[in-house]
C-alpha cells in the first residue's frame, strides 16, 4: 500500500521553482521514480502458491490445446455442482464434488489465450483461474534451450540456469524480474529440500560418500586398492572389464552403483590411461540398466505399482474373458515377463562389454581414448571435471601404508549396510501391510526390496562407510582426528560442483512439470495407430520425455498407466485371453521402461548422468557428448529388433542375440582399435 503525503505550498512562485530544478534533473528524478515503482511492484508481487490452499487449483501454465486437470475442493455441507466456463461463458467441464472432498476434472482444454481466465462455479461460489497461457510448443523450450546451450558452449551450469529461467518466465506471467525471483525461491530451494522425492537424501549421501573417499585416499587405502588390483587389471581391456563387472555387482540401486563403482575404480582406470569419458560411460551404462532388470532392486516396487495401476485401468475398459484375464494378472509376473523385452538396457550392458573386450571405440569416445592412451591427458585440455580431484586431499599422507582393506572395508560396509537397510525397511513395510506374510525366502526378498525405502538406507550406508574409514585411520594411527576431519571435508568440497549441477537439473525437472512438458509429449501417443507400431512409438515418446525432463521415474509414472489401457483399446479389447496380442502388451510396457532409461542416458539434465560424471571426475558435457552416439546406436538397434521386430512376431530369443551380433559387427567395422599400454605406465594428469 502506497500513502502519498502533501506538503505546504512553497511561497516561491511556480516559475521560479521550476527554474531551480534543471530539466535534466527533473527527467532523472522521473526516471528513478518509475524505476523504483517497477522494482517495488516486482518485489511485492506475491509468489505463486503463497496465498495458501485454494478451493480451485489449476496448472501453473495453461498450454494451448493440451488437456490439463483442475482440482476442486468441496465446501462444507452437501455436495456441490461444479461448472467450468471460459471467458466467453462456454461450458467446458462440469460435474459434482462431495462436501469437503477433493475432485479432479481432467481433460480440460483451452485453445487460445482469449478463453482465459476460466470461471469455476462451485455451488454458489465463483472462483477464477488466471494461470498464464503458452502455446503447446513452448513447453519443450526450457529443456531444449538448456541442452542446446550445454552442448554448444560446454558449460552446463549457465545452460541449466537459462532453461530454468525460461520456464519460470512463463510461470511468472512473463514478468522477467519475477521469473528471476521464482528461479530461486520456487525451484532451486524446493529442489534441494525435497525429502519426499529423495533429493535431500541423495545430496547428503553423495557428500558423505565424497567424505569417505577423501579419508580412504588420505590413509593410503586408494593406492592400496590400485596395487592389489594391478596384477588382475594389467591392461586397458582388463581394467574396463573389471569396471563393467563391478557395475553389475552393485545391482540394488543405480545411485549407489554409480558413486561406489566410479569412485572405487577411478584410480585403477587412471593408472591404465582409460579416459574419464570412458569411465563415466562404463559407470552410467551399468547403473540404471542393471537396477531396472534384476527382480530385487529399489526400482522393482515402483515399477510393479505402476504396472498394477495400468492393469486395473485396462481391465475397466473391456469386458468378458479379457477383463477377467487382465484383472487377474499379477503385476510382478508381468514385470518378470517384460524383462526379455527390455532391449535397450540389455543391449546397453552388452555394448559396454563389447567395447571393453574388443578395445574399440568410435566417434568422440575414440578420440578421448586415443588422447588418454597417448598420454595427452585423462580429460581434454580446458575440461571442468564434475569432481575436483586436483586438491591435496586425494594424495595419501606421507608414509601412510598402502593397504587395500583401508578402502575395501569402508566400501564393503556401504554395500552391506545399504542392502541390509533395504531389506529391513522393506520387510517392516510388508509385515505392516500383511502380517500373515508369504512363505519362501525368494518371496520375502522380492516383497521386501519392492516395498523398501529407497533413500534412507543410502544415508545409513554412506555414514557407516565414513565411520569405518575413520576408525581404520585412527585405529592404525595413520591419521589423527584433525587429519581425518580435514580429509573428510576435502572430499565433501570436491563434490560441490556436482551437487550444484544436480540441484539445477532437479530444478529444471520441476520447471518442465510446471509448464506441462510431459503432458504435451504424451499427446504424441494419441490417434489411430496400427497396433504393431505402438511399442516403437511408446519407446520413442518415452525416450523423448525422459530426455526433456531428465528423469526416468517421472516418465514411467506418466506413461505406464496410460499405455497399458491404450494398448487394450487399440486391440479392440479382444485377444488378450488367448495370448494373441499379449506379447504386444508386454512389448509396450517394456518400451516405457527401456525408453525412459534410453532418454536418461542421452540427457545432460538427468540425475544419473550427472552422478556418473561426478563419480568419474569427468567434465559433464564431455560425458554426454561421448556417450550420446553409443546410446543412439544401441537405441536404434533395440528399436528395430525389439520394439518393431517383436511386435511383428520376431521371438525375443532370436532378437536379443541378433542385436548383440549386429552391435559387435558395427563396432568391428566402424570402431577404432585403441592401443594398449605397458602395465606399469602411469597417466600424466592423474591427481
């Protein structure tokens, strides 16, 4: 509220007063007054969502011709009639909502800006929805701008900030000053403090693990591991195969896999002159794929719940034996049956071993490997590794014994505690839901890991690893308490760049949600399509959605409950009971999972891609640039043989070996052999 005060009139005549104030000064004062009013308005505007719970909640941004959902809360008393009208008074949605109940009005569509604001009548009360309007194509601009800027200028932090600001601009009603404030208070801070989504836990887990790496580097444990593994990993081929095998061994969680394998194997691959880009690829391509494939992991429970929702919705769209068949399917059984159809994850892991065993690469990866093998650097000149390994904390204390168990025991502790924590938390959830339980150790493990808390066990494991590393250092009198703290802090500081990138990537994911990117992309699944093309279209759409949003879990959450009923609908609701099109249903479901991982591997704003760069101490843009051709090749082969081939009747037991063979042939023909180095060689810029 602005209050204007008045002053007594000056006795000086008006013409003399005007002469005392030069024209330039008057113009300056007028400009400053206008500027100050603008800034005050910008600062005093109430942020979105600051007014508390509303009776009607709409989207942050209304996209033209893209359906959205209005959430309406019923008033006290009886049920209320709800009518939604556009600015012209045309009724576009209606229904009822119970007293004190929450109702969702889906598929509300606004085609142009002139139809806003919407008038929502709940009983006798009228509410207004005044969300900003944007054309549908705008929803993909924020992620595309961020990705393009990162790849062009090879600077990811500024690129992410630009993408977030562009999305916040629409959310703030195209007020650039408000968009700047929303960038911080509505996106960055909530992304960092999101405990429900696990963001805070992942940051703390990463920092604790970085601190543990700092201690085991200082107490000589890292060099001990290098010397212990050296007889086994005598050359580049064996070093890369050992890294890939370690990626398969830590199967229970993709985040733990990425950070543990990358930090543990990096000193070994550095010694063998394996480029940081190659290490990041090995880590990234064995993290999410193995976690998505094994029946016991943090992914399984999430995937099963989504499949169950889709099956329930699909059973309601048909009748007779098909409805009974779909309604009686076990979501876990469907998940197991989709594993042979997960072509991209399977072929991605196969390609990791092919490139490692054949010691061949192509494209930017071949140049990176040639550079490292020739001793011109583990990363390109001018690169900005996501983890700072140039600090003194990575060098062991002078005179520290090089004992492998000083590193091996803390890492083993992390793995054991995380596995135990997953089982304990999941078993408690299963027992609470079903006290009778299911007999059999496999059922116990399956149910427990499916219901486990996927984040808190990571915190327990990383903290336990830090405590064990400190106990070993102090117990052997290798480090003092002060030196342990300094080494731990050094490891934490080394993770700061990566945590900044990760937080901004999460913030951009929130922006894409607010501007409706996923909803716009999911529209690509509409229309009358030949049934055999549906798995391929779902794979491409899922990949595009994961690429644009940077998250495979959100992609799966949106598409799996959508595509299962869509498959039933396109099949005419017939044929599922006798299995004639059941294979296409499995292929479509698996295409969501496979496409989400594929898009994740291609996207520079994916959290697992960022963590892979972090664990490998690789420049993040270089990791994306070198991995992208590999992901595109494997995705194309999986699309042709898996999504299209199996839909046309090609058995999976033929398609999978054929895919591996094609990848091997292409690598042999187009790949460049990377020269081996002497087993005692030392890389030039190993910190």
